C-alpha cells in the first residue's frame, strides 16, 4: 500500500537523522562522518524520488538534485577524495577558515531536514497523472511559430552584442561589475525581446508533438543561447535544459533510457567544465577535466550557508529586506556598482568575506536554506522546505493541463535553482513572466482578429445577400 510505505520511508529517514544527531551531540560521530551520512541520505532520497515519483515526471527530483549539487557539491567532493576539508569556508575569502563543530552540525542537519521535507509531501500525495492531451493548444502553434521566427534574429543580435561588449570590458566578471552598462549597450526594445522569445520557445516545446519541428526549434533557440555560454554564464541555459527535460518526461509515457540520460548528463558536465575554463584567467592553472573538481566548484553556496549560520546575528536584522528586495531581482539586476547592505544575503556574505574581491566582480550565490534560517531558525527551514514540496507536487498534480504545464515550465528553472538563489527570486521571475503572458495573450487576440477578418468571405459571395 502506497501510503503506509511512504510513511515508513519518511519516518525511517527522520529516525536516522535523529539517531545521527544524538550521536553527533554526544561526540560519537565526527563532522566528516556526518558529512558522509548527509551525502548518503541525499543520494538515497534522489534514488527513491526516481523510483517512486514517476522516473523524473515529478519536479521534486530536480530540486533534490539541485540541492545535492549546489549545497552538497563540496560534501560529494570529500566522499570522492577530492576535498580534504568539506566544511571549510573557502569561497571568496583570501584566508579560508573553519566554522565550529556546532555550526557544521546545524548546517548538515538543515540540509538533511530540508531534503526530507521536500520529498515527504510529494511521496505521500503522489498519484500518477496522465500526459496532457494537447489538442486544445494546437491552434496556438502557427501564431507561436510566427513570433519565434520574428524574434530569434533579434535575440541573436542582443546576445552577440552582449558578448562583444563584455569581451571588450574585461570578460565574465564585468557582468557583476556593471550590469546596467551591459544592458544599455543595446536599445530597450532589443532588451525586451526575451520577454517574448523565451516564453514562445517554451510554449512550442510544451505544445508541439511533431518531433522534427520540435527538434529544429530547440536547436535554433539554443544556437542563439550559445553566446550566453561563451560569456561564461551557464546557469540559465542549463536550468532551462533541466526544465525542458521535465516537460519531455511529463509529455511521454515511455520509460527513460538510463544510458542516454547518463550520457547527456556527462556531456553537460563537460560543457560546464569548458565554460569554467573559459572564464578563468589564472596563469598556469590546471584545466584538465575532472568531475570531482567540477562538482566541488558547484558547491560554493555551502560557504554562504555556513557563514549565515555562524554569524546569524549579523544578518538577521536584514531578513525582511532580503525577502522584499528579492522580488525586484528579475527587474533590477544587482551588481557591484549599486551595492547596499541588506539587499541580498549572498552579496552581503560575499562582501563580508572579501569586499575587495566583490568590487572586482567576484561573488558567490546564495540559497534558500540560509535565508530561511536567518529569518526564522531551523523551524523556518523546515516550513519553507515543506512548502516547496507541496508547491512542486501542485506542479505535478496539474501538469496534465497543457497551458498550466507551460506556466510551470517557465517557473521551474528558478525554483530548482533555489539551493543557490534567494528565497523569493522565483516570485520575482514569475511576476516578470506574467508580463510575458499578458503580451502573448494580447498578441494572440490581435492574430485571431486578423485571421477572422481574412477568412470572412466578401458580401457578394454569401448566399442570400444581394449587392447593388
């Protein structure tokens, strides 16, 4: 029976965490032993999500994988033998330091509880959902293809202009030095094109069932996005790939080919490594491909979590400001030129670790766990994680509707990036997406009106109507 099995799984995990916590407090479990247990727990939750949540059809799998990578990357590196001190704060600071045993234990406990609280409601409430029919949305495809063809060249120009401008001003770090200057390098109407081009492409990916057209549209879109990768920015395209993979799983009843999936993941890791090399300029650096080193580098957000836990009293007065200003991030990009304290936890931690490095454009990403902990302690971490699990399950529950699946696909990249982003960043992006939805709806009404006028026969061709 599904419900007792789900209850047994969740209670079993909570019991393991409780026993490990008691052993840690008693001094029987060292910090590195707790690190290994945390990695095992996160990994098994990912495996169980794959087994019990539709083999990737439930978006909770993606968030758990993201949590494992962005918060647990250094922990994985320790298990692989590539990181001797997984709990040492090394990001940004010129003088790496260790946090206390107590703080390390709290961080690992927060990661474990968050993963369990995300998985538990999804596992408990899971029922298979049929793929969307898609018949009712096929009427939108001609309109979407017209917009796609019209906006793609403009997006290519914008991305190329951004790439050219950044290369002329020092490379990748300039994105975080003065984002406003980069944006002003193209006219406003060109900057506004992604408000149309991205949702149009995602809508085509969700609605289209003809494989050739789907593959062609995907290839064309990512060909223009490749310039963003050349800039050194990989989060946006990679998170979009993850969201599109989820859409493909929802739209299909076929089983996933594990070998193909593993090959695709390895290919993405190699591309990510190439991008990392391109944006580094350290002379004599070793650029040999290493999965362990790449995973370790992705876990830099753990340092933000550790600093926020250790110095909570320093950041907690700004907890409300972090949430409120997170609602603006999709409209006003933060950079070193407009920094002020209390705007972003990740930026405040970066300045705390090294103000000089931040002024040169270096920084580290944040995460929802430290932001929740700064605002309300471990209780807030648990409540936020449960809310995330319930929200992701709602995504899955209503993914049988093609229009809702499109809305979910637009929001999912920012939700699965929460382990390295602010708690309300996804809300800000959703508000921006609402602008895109309104523009698309208005354009569809105009298109429908023009189509109806074109298809209306002249008066002299209608039987029963006599013209002079």
